[in-house]
C-alpha cells in the first residue's frame, strides 16, 4: 500500500481537477463541432485519415501493418471520444457522409 503525505495528496487532487477540466473543455469542443455541417465533415475526415471506419490495416508487410495499426488506433480514439460525448452526433456524422456519397453517385 502506498502512503502519501499531505503535499502529495494535494498535488494529486490538483492534477485530477486539472484533467477533469481539460476533459470538459474537449467535450465542449466536440459538442461545438457537432453543431455545424462543415465541422462534422471535418470530423469524418479525421476518422478517415485515422482509418477508424471500415478499414482493415493488414498488409503483407509487418512494418506497414504496424504503422497502419498505429494510425487506426488514433482514429479509434477520436471515434470513441465522439461516441462518448454524443452518440447521436456521431451517427449524424456518419449519416451525412453516407448521404453525401449517395448524392455523388447520382
């Protein structure tokens, strides 16, 4: 069991508070981005760049696969944050891109 003195506890609480504030700030930023069509399109672009949607990172070369897995991990973290903040907003991002793709096919 780790024993902390009062100063360490205060530092720990301060760090926790700061991290909570940072997360709240990022959540507000995501919510703001989900309010506008252009920024929703940008979020989708980030998911595409991060290979988070419908991509299998496997290649015949292990190093290339490893790199692609790293890219995908970043994309999946972005996707997880979007879903955590606003599941409906995430679905809206996907639906708008699907609809845009359908319009391009016409």
